C-alpha cells in the first residue's frame, strides 16, 4: 500500500519558525503559502485537505512537501528559473538604442523621426542583421536605456568674434556701475486681438474671450528704458522702429542722470541703434553704448522685465484699440514702479530670466558657463 505524502518530523526550531510565519505573515505570498502547507502536513492533514486550504493544486502541495524533506526550510524561498531566454544579446540592444537615436534620413528612410512601428519595421527588415522584437519589448528596451520621446529644440551659436569682450563690458556695467547703467530695447509687435492667458476661475468655467482675430489696427512697438540702479521701467509706444525713436529714448535716459557724468546703455544690434547720428550724439553726451553680442540679446537686462509686461498687460486681454492698450500698459508701468519689489513682479522676472537663458545655461549678466570636460 502506498504511503501518504507528508513532511518528516519537524525539529523544534523548524516548527517555531513555521508557526511564526503563519501567525505573523510575511511580505512574500509564496513563502507564506508554503509555510502553511508544511505546518498543515505536520499536523496530520492529507494532501487533498491541504490543497483546499491553500487553494493550490495537489501536485503543488506534494512538490513542496518532497522539497522540504530534501532540503529543509530552504524550500520556503522560491528558486525562480529566470524566465524565458533573452532574444537579444547586449550587442543587439546597443544597436537598437543607437538606431533609435539616429535620424531616419541618415539611414535612408524617407521621414524625419521614428515611431515605434516604423523603428520596429526597419529593424525587422534590416538586411544582414534582422532583429526580431515585439512592440512592447522595444518600448521597454528604450525606456530601460532612458531613451524617451522628446520635443526637438533649436539653438543658435553666436559668431561674434568679440563675444567675451562685449559680455565683459556689460558685466562690468551691471556689477560695478549699476547706478549709472540703463538698458533699452523694443517690445513687440503689439497687435489688437484677443490674447489667451490664465486667471482664477471656478473649475470648469474659465473666462472666455471672443475669437475675433481680424486685425485692422496695425501694430505698435513699445520702446522701453530700464534703470538698473533704480529698478524703474518706462517707455512709449510707436508705430514702427526707427533711429529717431531710439534717439528720443536715449535722450530720456540721459535726462535721468543730468549731472553730465558718463552713463552706460545696453542695447542689441538692431541697425536703428547704430545710426551714425546716434553714435555721434552718444559720444558728445558721454553715453557709452554697450551692444550685446550677436544672437545674444539675453544679455540685455531689460529682457527679463518684458516678461511681466506681457503677462500682466497682454495675456488674458481683449483691448479694442491701441489707445486702450497703451493706457493699460502705462497703468501697469506706474503700478510696477511703485511696487518694484512686489513678489508677483519678482516671480515673473525670474520666470522670464529662466526662459531667455534656458537654451544656453548661462549665468544672468555673466559669460557662458564652461562646457563640462
């Protein structure tokens, strides 16, 4: 007669450990169920009864009992087989990752970016090195290699041979002579149309603006002047940019320091800023024009103050004409100069500084950071 399958006699230590696992539980479900099987078998329960107790197959119960009789409590910890053998070698995975990060046009494909389907089809049809892999396995492989779907960014390197020298001049004016340093630039074009923005509103009930984008009023440009030492922003609106408007702005800046001592004005490289008459006037009136390097208008400190101007006067607006828009802009300037250290103004300035330097990783008012070795 065949002997029933049951565990051998437990030692005191084995019995205490099994009881502790069953009573207190464990983080491993497999370990907990196997301890229940062994303890139940040691209590005289038959295999069918134990199978119903732990909701397992009878053959599974017999395997656990036989394994315990062979190696003891080590049978509580499962020895996983490792799963299905890997279909791709490390070299194949490196090749897939390199292909995914290569522009398709360089590999003779008639498109500018990969999708999962296109990349999978290319790898499967590759002559001489066809790689068989599923869509989800490919997606998992790319995620494991930290290759993600990202938006392309553009950048423009300054070809200015005097790049460092110009930044040194601007940095000197900002750090050593802030009370005599000003900045000038044009902000625009400013059109008359509903402009989307953000604001507080009940959830699901945002403020709405009419979708009337027919522009019949033309555009204007805000010619802004900024005093670094006083933290004051002022300016006027004109229909177009031009040397005469730049000249008038520089005269207003010179009038802000009527003592006749030299002042510094930071500008970009617009041709209207480099007019011969303007240069002659600046030399005569001790106005040192500091031009930002080519493609580096971010070095002009007034750029950070145009961000709040856009956020608080143009965004979320629907001005009927340029007169109303200009009045709103100057009303904000009066408020801003009265509350120059207002937290909202400072926060908006920080966001704008981060925006204008995000592509370059550049210290505000300084020189480009040295590339990592």
